[in-house]
């Protein structure tokens, strides 16, 4: 093979060490040719040679500026005229080589100036790392919640993939920050004493591993995305890709046209802020449009649902057929290989039914998924907590809340008020949950597991073996024998 | 945006600004400095081009032309001011050194 790929790491604190590494590679017949993302090193085949390498910090791109092709060419030709040959470059470094024994002027001739450049690069990198850590911590917390308690975290592959990556990113960033700060602290003193810069010999193995893992997960992510869009025809996934793609294109255009231009700095900053605002607004607008589209559903003469799908629709429960909108979203993940969500909606009369079907990998996972649905059903009850506290405090007996949803009589309400407020709220919430989320003790459905998830029994989760079906209907009672009969037949649960 | 003049210039900063009293391109700056200092000071391309970017951003120099992958520069008033201030600072240093060379210990001990 005429090329070689290596997972390595280049930064302002270790680049002279890498120069030695390139020299070693050259003696084995490999010359560094390209570096991507500071980690992916591509070598090309050469005759083994003894070469000297010089790596110089040279800022090619910042937030607001980017060296043009002619500027890079000029720098390159000047380096070549003092005896060096161009090898590769990154955003912050240029790499040159020459044959051993041939005289050439050093690319960096002043330690103090070199350190100033490194400080400039380092400060920006550190700011980016701090921001990264904050963002990853937030994503980790959000993903953790989803993965541990959420239904989507179970059925969706993306939180599962990101959850694996995030701790590595956080730790990687912390390692970098530690070494950068150590480098600047030590060398600030060195430079003020007129000494040379001391570079790090740390191997950054963890950071290299994180890059490798990220690349692998990115490949899995892309495969999963393509599978979802092409085979599962999950248009939501496709729509989900569009906003980040538009944002990426905007930043790309900014990078190509605005950064290298001779526009005043103020104008460039204005352009960047405009793009950042656009990057925030586009996804919000897009997903609002998408949500409205989903709510309205599709009206087609031919249903999008074949008999293979275990779903129920509005017309299953009407004598006369009504005009119905419907939508189907298919998903897949490691824990739940088959799942889909079906929305059935009508305007006259206004009704909607949502069916979420999942087939888990194992029965234990299916049982866990049922528990997730039960946890999910507790959330709207928890939202009432503040309201309950307020009414208890003020002594207002709201019938719809206490009598209907918690079966707490006025007498019981007054007794609760006399005790500790926190306990009273807890008791009320507990009662609401116990009333809303109940097992099918009468075995009306005759399935492995059945739970009604609200007081009206218009929400239900069913499990038969590895299959879990969640249904939410605006005006059906899933304890009604007629409804059960129709639903079981349609869902093939007889 | 033009920034305030720096107080102390490093050796490469001083010589690069000095060389830009006339319009020059990058390689010519390196050759001029080496000639001016009789080989004592050599400025590498990495050092030079970082300084040129910084000076241009701070308004100390301006690009005069960009032709055939060669940009030429000339010093601006802010850059001239920086050189003048540096020369005054260096003159003060030399004067102080001259006084010490003349021998002024008695003057110091009897200063009160």
C-alpha cells in the first residue's frame, strides 16, 4: 500500500516530539502527507531517508479570519527558499522537512515570539475546551435521564450511542486542560528567565483512543441514520438531519467567503453573530413545522398501514367511516430492534389515537420498557405537585384534583392540612399515582402484563412476551369490554 | 481596530518594523534584517509571518500590494510611534549603562 493511516495527536504542547516521530517514520519509508482533525495522520510511501523535520506554529484559521490560498503559498515558498520542503499542515501548524546535513534557517528563530503564538493558540483552545465540558456535562445529564428512565432512551439508538461517547469526551477535555495549563504555567516562568520552551512528553493515549472511539461511533451513527431513512423510511430522521445540515452549510459559507475577506473585523463579527442566531432559529422553526405536520397527519385514500403493523386507528371504533389523518414513524435500536409509532387523527369529530409498538430483544427488556411507560405516566402527575401544595396551603378543596384524581374527600383533605405540608403533598401525589397507574387485576385483557396509565383509562400499556404496546386515545376507555375486544383483534393479541 | 502601542518590542519585532520603512515583501524583510545586522539577527519565516499578521491586525503596518503570491507591506504611523518609543527606551538603557561605566557608586552612596 502506498499510504498509511495513523491515530496520533498534535498540539501546541507536544509538536517538537512529533517532529522526532516523523523523522523515525521517514527512516522506515513513510512521509507525513496530511493531518485531519489533529488526530488522523496520513503518510505516503517514500524511499527510506534520514530527514530533519521542523514543525512551526502558524495560525491558518481563527474565528474571524482564514489565510487565503495565496497567503499560504507565499509562506510555503519563503520556507522553501530558506531550505525546507513542505510536508503537511493543520489549522495551527505547518510541517516541513529537509535532508539531514543540509543547512537551513530555522522556521522559528525567537523563543519569546514562538511562545506568544502558542499562548494565542492555547487560550482559544482552552476556551473551546471549557465550553465543550459544560456542553458535554449537560448532554450527559440529559442522556442519562433518558437512558435510565425515559422510553425514548430505550427505543432510540442515538442516546445510547452518545451516552457511550460523552464520558470519554469529558475526560479527554479534562486531560487536555490540565496539560495545557501546566505547560503555560511552567513556560511563562521559563520565558521570563530567557530559557527555552519545555514541551510535554505526555503520550495522550486516552485522547487518541477517544478519537478512535468517536470515529467508530460516527460510522455506526451514519449507518444507523441511513438504515432508518432508507429502509425504515423514517422521515423524522431525515428531517432531523436537515437543520444541522443547513447550519453546517451556513458556517461553511462563512468560512469560505467571509473569513478570508478583507472585511473589517466589526462586520465579520456581525456576520458570525447572524449565523449563530440563524443556527438557533432554523432548528426551532423546522421542528415546529415538523410537529404541526405530524399533528395534522396525512390524508390519503390508501392507508399507509399494512396488516403487518399492530396498530389501532379511529375508524376501528366508529360505525360510520370518518375522514382520518395518519402517520407512521419507524425506529430501531439495539435494545428494541423493531418499534414504530402510529398516529391516527380526525377533525370531525375531533379524536386522536396513538399506538406505540415495540418488540424488545428479550422479555426482561420488554418488562423494563413497560416500567418506563409507567414512569412516564407519573410525570404529568408530578407536574401537579406545586398546584397541590398551593391548594393545601390555602385550604382550597379543588374537586377535580382531590376528589376525582386522588379520591381524597373534603374531610380527608382537612385532616391532611393539619399535619406536615410536605407529607400532605406527598400523600396526595401518591394517591393520584396509585389511582392513575393500576394493574389490570381483573385480567380483562388476559395478557402477560397490562397497566392502565391514567384515571380515565384512556392510556394503557400492554405486554405479551417481548412485545410491548402503548396506546393513548382521546376518548376510549380501555377497561370497556367492547373496546378490548376490538383492540385485541386489531393488535392480533387473541 | 488599531490598538495602543506596546511598551516593549522584542528584537524581531523591532527589526521587522524597522525594515518596513520601505515597502518590502516577506522574504525581502528577512534578507534586509540579516544584512542590516551583519548576520547577527536572523528571522525565520514562522516568526516573521506571525509578526506580520499581528502588526497588520494592530494597524502598525499596512499591506501595499498583493501580486503573484507576494504581499508587500509598509509601516503605518502607529508602527512608527512604536519604534520611536522603543528607541527612546533603548537610549535610556544605554544612558544608564554609560553612567555605570563611568563609575557613579559614590554618587549613589551619597545620594541622601
